[in-house]
């Protein structure tokens, strides 16, 4: 009889707490879920007017959200902003807006990018190096490049000017650079939102990670007018719910909260690094929302932590890696130390 692989259920995505609870027979409330890169101290939800639930959103509601997104992401005047029910929906819609072509995903990175382009009939090279994508763009053998900056799961940073050059190369032949900035809130100096609006540059942002509001299902595409118009038509009217409009507007406009949160996340990430090192793992990188650690016994570490009620993220393509999110406030890194492996 084959023994079940305890990692197999959790390799596709983080956040599968129900599967972990079922697999290990431990109630959900007894788990410390560190399998995602979501801020454990979320933005405080503002009061939501009753009519946000009971009526269709109006154009003025959407306009206020888009203005808040411009503020929060420092979007330049030349760019258009499209709101959607999460960046995952945008990841799935973008491949449908182009004829099948040649796509390069710089990675390893978030797996849904390659999956979405493949499902729509594009020829996808995944993963490739940035140098490979640049060479393919230069010789005309590439239509779309996908880059996550900073990258998930290793936190790799790419120089914004280099990305702008790649976008220009692709745009010269009608191509795109899809730039996923899901974790750029913690490193705003990497963001190209302030220089968006040029042809071929398609940027994805969301309050799900940094603001800790993944369940809000709200995302944005910041791009040129032509791509924005196509996306808006594809999404249709009322793409964003009334409650999401209310919460998103407040969260994205609150620059004071964002500045304080960046400092807090830096402190928490440093404490987590210490705990992981003390627990016998090697910290490889990450962002201040998650850390990537390595162990030659990663499968055993994952399993032992799960049996102790601590869920982290393993990877099929890198069996020695574990990605660890920040423990919540009042939990601290001590629980990881208490579950030494």
C-alpha cells in the first residue's frame, strides 16, 4: 500500500487550510496558517452602508475607488485603471484579449500565469530567465512576457528601467509585458505604476496581500487606454461589488496606514528570519510578507509542523523549499520555535 504524500495536497497553492485540517485531523481553529503571503494585520474594515449590499453600484462609486487606487498606487496621469473582482480574474481574462501567440513566464513564479495563457491556446515557455525573455523580445520571437516583481516565492527584484525597456521591445511588435506587482506595496520603489500608460505595459495590483484583504476579491489593471477599454468591455458592468468598492476606497486612500504597515512588516519579517534560522532552516529570501526558507529535510519539516498545527507552503519544483508567511499579532515567531524540527 502506497503511503500518501503529505505535501501533494498543498503544492498548487497556499491557503488550503480546509484540506490540511481534513488530512491531519486537526480542527481549523487549532491551526496557524502561514501558507500564504497575506498581511496578518489587515486594514481595519470601515463601516459598510447597508445600501452597498442592496443596490447595484453606481458609476460614482466606481470612480471614487479608481481615484483611491491612483492615490494608493501612485498611478501616473497617462495610465488607465480598471477594477476587477480580484487579480486572478484579470490573469484569466488577459490571455483572451489576444490571438494565440508566444508567451514567456519569467520564473519560477505564481503558477496561474502560465496556466491561464496555456488554457487559451498560447504557446507558453515556463519558467524562463529574464535574459531569455529579453533575447526573444529582441529577435521578435516573443509576443508576451510575464514578470512578477518582486517575485513570488523567492522575492527576486527586477530593475524597473530594465522592465520598461522590455515592455518597449514587445510593444514595438504589438506585444505586452504583463507585470504582476502583487507584492510591490512593500517595495514601492520597484513599482512602474507611476510610469504606466505606455503601450504594451500591463500592470496588476491588489489590496489582497499588503492590506490583508484577500477575501475582498478586488484587483486592478493599470495600463494604456486600448488594453483598459478591452478589459472593461470583457468584465462588463458592475464587476466590483458594493462592499468591495467601499472597503477598497478607504484602504487604498489611507497612505498613513500604508507607511506604518511597511515598517511593522519589516520588523515582523526580521523576527521570522531569526525564528526560521533558530529552527534549523536556511533563509533564502522573500519579501516582508513572506520568507522563503530551505531545508534538506523540507518534507519532514512540513509534515512535522502540520502535525503541530502550523501550515506552510511546499513546492513541487523545489522540494527543499518552504515559503512561510508572517505569524499573526499575538502569535509571534515563538510558535515556530516551539515546533523545532
